[in-house]
C-alpha cells in the first residue's frame, strides 16, 4: 500500500508542527486513518500513541515512517511530488503521484520555423517543432504570431505582405487541451517583451475574444472591403452569442475612427463571420486596442 497523497500532506504538516513542540495530536478520521492503516501494514507499532479518538505523533514515529519509505525507495516526508513531472518524481523514488503531476506538455508549445533539411526526411513547407517554452530565446523574434486552428498553423505562411515588417516572427499554435498551458506561459513571457503579438484565427465573436484574452496587440484579417463581401451569417454559431457582450463593451470603449470598429460592427450588428480556413484576399494587421 502506497502512502496516500492526503496522508503524506497531513504528515508534512505534522512535521512542521513538531519543529515547535515535542508531540502533536490529531483526531482520527480522513488522512489520520490512512496513516494508521499504512503503519499497521508496515508493522509500525502505534499501541502507545493511538486512542479511539486521536493519534499522537512525535519525532520517533516520523523517523520510523521515513525508514520504511527509504527502504521502499519512496520520497521521504517533506518532499512533495505534487506538481513535478514524472521524470523529476522518478529521481525522488519509485512512487508516482500521477494525479497531481505536471503534465508532460505543461510547458510545451508547437512552433513553426523555416524549412530545415533533415537527413531522411523530405523538405517540408515549414519545420514544426514541439519545444519547451523555457528553451525559446524570445529576443531572437520580432513578433509573436498566434495561430488559432491547428490545420491553419501547419500551413501558415509568415511571408505575408502584412507581416513583412517583422524579421523572424515566432509562429506558434494557440494550443488545445494538449498545448494550451504551454502557450499561456509563452504569451505571458512575450507580454513582458512589449513586442507585437498578432492573433491569426477565426473572424467570429469567440476568435476576437480569444485574441483579447491572450493579450494580443493585433489581429490578422482580410481588408474590411473583402471581408464585408465574403463574411456570412452561416459562420455565426449560436453558442458564441454569450461572448457578444464582452465585444460590445470593447467596441464602446474604442474611438469611433479605430480600424477595429468596422470589423466589430460586421460581427455584432450584421451578425456575419468567417472561419480562418476561408479567409483570403489582402491581409492586414488590425490593432486590438
């Protein structure tokens, strides 16, 4: 029987209390019962410490518990496994706290680079890499381009005329249940650089809301003339109606001459939109604030 996470957390708290006093009594129930069952299984005698209502802890008992943990190659008390990736947990012992570990993709992002010849692999349109956010040297990039949809990300061409003013832009996938956490870390780190953050995604209420929520400075869209002709009510899903209130407030706060106003009017007043995969024509970078 492994030492349950709640029992380990409780014992860690007891260890801190024992730094200030020789003994600590805890009422039986919840994690204390887990400790009692674990001690019985590992032949740790609690006879003089346990009553029907409480369990008394002291340094000697915790030392016995740590001896058993050490012999089983399990991390000692005071060493939390929660939040660590499995590789780091493995260095602490054979026990794994899988429910509370850091996801293997917690700090990973998908990024797109110019083609890079690799032996045995045909040259691709772009080289896609799964990287740790901490391995990116952000000073090497002049702008962050956040692509909403995965299929569009694989095909995204950063050589667009609208992006010609940016040398070596960093093209990254917005993320999903697998990569969303990593991109959030990237977006926060990028915000501190105070360099342009361009959102490339769906022209719909949710797409613009996601751009605002990620602290993007611009959104990449076709010129308003093209979009007015091609946007359609068929791309205005009912489940996105709750997001309209947020955008109406944003529209009201913008100066009337702001370039984004016409786009928001097309979304909110004419109820028209268009998915990223359908966007075409001359693209422009529109400021979000």
